[in-house]
């Protein structure tokens, strides 16, 4: 890591899933995916005070999140245990990204905690080692640690760097929090429904609702989607209504397992014009630009 001045505040950017296909299900119950991750120049922010006594704590409570569930504390404790350092940290989180919004807020917070403490504790672990530790905190943590927009497969941990267009986006936040586990549980039940497609295997004939794997070339040709949208719209009508509203302006899509929905736009001004028309009762939102490099990687490694 270059010897550079360290920031006083540590950005934890949002991500978008530019598409999300569910390609199968493993024996352990986890679904396999294909997706394209891109960061946004908007997100949460951390400030970190190093403690000499090894104590790890947060500076203030986080509404709706217990200490045991707080991914910044879990990340700090995991790195402390794995590295054997006797240093601690007091972490203050400025939370802008919604919980259960599909923008990767918790995973991004965990990744920025790992990147920050790696520097502040003087550990000098390479990103790949931090990413392996981060995978135990959540499948989306490694993409934030590696710091590049990426084509992802497996459960989201098999990453290939990518360079999608750095478009402007309008992002709407419906007034609902969507738990990922509930969405995937409901998606699994869909496979037992009669309307799901039939696939004939060499061994047996079975029902499936999985999307066949594609290539990056297929993505560039169009025709991708988010397989979880119908499930989320059924479970959380607020998300479906917001999608319908935003699709008046173009090809809007849900990010991740929801709840947030987004639309690529020609400019920030166009995005702000659309956002201004959205009824406050429908959704809140923001306009941001897609970026293919995590801001902390530019600060720490360039």
C-alpha cells in the first residue's frame, strides 16, 4: 500500500446490480447467480478512531440494527481476531443507504471498515486476503473490497473485473425494507408452481424457473432482467408500484433483492427532473453516477 495520507472519513458507496439472473441452486440451499455490479458516487460514510485498549465499539446506536447485527462491528472484530492486533476502534457511521434496499449498504459498510482498519492498524493485508475474510460477512462484501465493477457468478463471490458505461442513474427508494432471505425463500417456492418452465434433462424431467447462464457478450446485446422482481413485487406491492411509475420514463429495474429501483438517464439534470416528479408518498430517492472504481481504492492504492 503506498505511503499516502489517510482520509478522515471513509466512503462506503452504494452498488447497483445492473441485472440479476438466478441460474441454479446448490446442495446447501444457496442460489447461484449471475450479475453485474457497479458502484455509485453516493453512499454511507465512516469515521474511525483507533483505540489502544483493543475495544471495538460504535460511536452511536444505529436505528433498527443491534450491535450483534452491525456489519461494521462484525467486520472490525473479524479482522482484529484474524490479524491478532491488540488495537481497537470506535466507529461512527453516517447512514444514507436504506436497510433492505438492494444497494449493498451493509456490505459496503463492512468492506470500508476492513479497508480502513487495514490501513489504520498498519496491517497491510492485500485486498484479496481482506476479501476472503469479508466473504464470511456477506456474499457482496468481496466486490466492495476488491474495489472494481465486476461480473459476478457463484453466490456472488466469483468476480471478473468489468467496465460498464458510467451512466447517470435516478434511484428511487420505496417506503419498505426487503429482507433478502425472505425473497430467496419465496423464489425457491416458485419452482414448485405449475406455471414454471419445464426442462428435460438426460436423467429426469423437472420443473425449473432458473435462467440459463449468459456471457458478457450476451449482456451487451441486451435482454437481461432481474429474476427477483416478480417475487418482490408480489411480497411488497410498494416496490411494484414504484417500478411501474419509474418505467414511464424508460427501462427501470430493481437492484439486487430490492427494494430500490433505478433508471439510467442521460444526465444528472434529467435524473433530477424525474425525481422531482415522484410523489413523496411513492418513494424518496437520489441521483448519482455509476463508477467502476471504489473511491477508497483510489485513495489507498493509486
